[in-house]
C-alpha cells in the first residue's frame, strides 16, 4: 500500500470517526440525565455497548469508503456508491443531535428510517463495484436496523 493509499485510508478514518466523535459530544451528557429517564424497550442494551459498537462500525465504514475511493476505478457506479455513502454519513451525523441534543425522538425516528434506507442504497450501489466494500457495511446496516427498533420503542413508550 503506497503513501497515497495510506493517506486516503487516514482521511476516511478521520471522517468517519470524526462523525462519531461529534455525535458523542452531544450524547455523552444526556445519557445519565435525560436518556436515563426515558422509558426504553426491554431489548435496549446497556449504555456501555453503544460506544464500543459504534467505534467498530465507524472503522468498518471508513474501510468501506476507502475501498470505494482507492480500490475501484472511477466510474458512474463508483460515484453513485460514494454519493450514497456520504448521504448516509450525513444522516448518521444528524441523528444524535436530533435525538439527544433536541430530544426530538419522533424526528429522530424519521432521520433513522431515512438513514436505514440510505445505508441499504449504499450497500446496493457499493456491491456493484466492490463486494467487500458492501459487505463491510452489513454490520452497520444490521445495527442501525436494531437501533431503529429502539428509537421506535422510545417513541411508542414516551
């Protein structure tokens, strides 16, 4: 792997982990206060699980984006996959401020459903140019599906 490739990987890691870090800035102070007071579905994991899971997912996302950027020749299909990736990343970045920052649990549900659709589109478009890049997003798709049920449960129970 050359210097350019390593640089691209570093930028992808910085971008994805940066989104996660920004989300955690909004989230962290709300966990022991506002979030602790919410009624949550029985299948909600302990709060400790979330930062561990998200860190792993952001790393997988970064590697997926890096593969699309570095390992796939430029094409309309690659461009579509990267655009969907950036759309889902923007929706990902929006969810924490909406849910935790604004306490907008219903609006956050709309955001996370949109995120789920955008991730599915990212997986679909990525699979057309790099199957491994698409598969790297499978745990993320599964986790956000699970998180969507938690968000929906919070809406229903509060």
